[in-house]
C-alpha cells in the first residue's frame, strides 16, 4: 500500500490535492497571439496538481486545442466564462478562480 509523504494517509484517501485546490488564486486572461489569434491563458495552478489532466479536461469540455507552457495552460480561442465553470466543476472554489 502506498502512503502519501505529505499527509501520511494511503494514496486512495490522500487529501493533499483537495487542500491545495482551495488555497490557490487562479487567473484567466486573454492574450492576442500572432496574426490576431486569441488564446486563453490560465495561470496560478499549483504544479503539484496534475496539470496535464486539468488541461485535457478543459480541452475536451471546451472543444479546443491547447498546451501547457511555463506552469500555465494555454487554450486556443476565447473561453474565459466556460473555463471558469469547468474549473469550478473540477473542485476549485469559485472565489479562487
């Protein structure tokens, strides 16, 4: 049985990620890229949380492309409102987004 080094609980009952989610300040911005393309940039997510899984969920829910660069998630297109709703659905509190 694997034990979490941070909280000392088994991996299945680990609460570290839930605690980290409530203590963050996530910022969602719009950036104009080359050739007038718009992209949504989400910053402030703690790197200890699985950012690949969050990006994958956002891309599938919003039906867009995207990537992770410099601890920020970049999504193609303007998705401020919908990205906020999806992040809240993933367990991030509304006041931190």
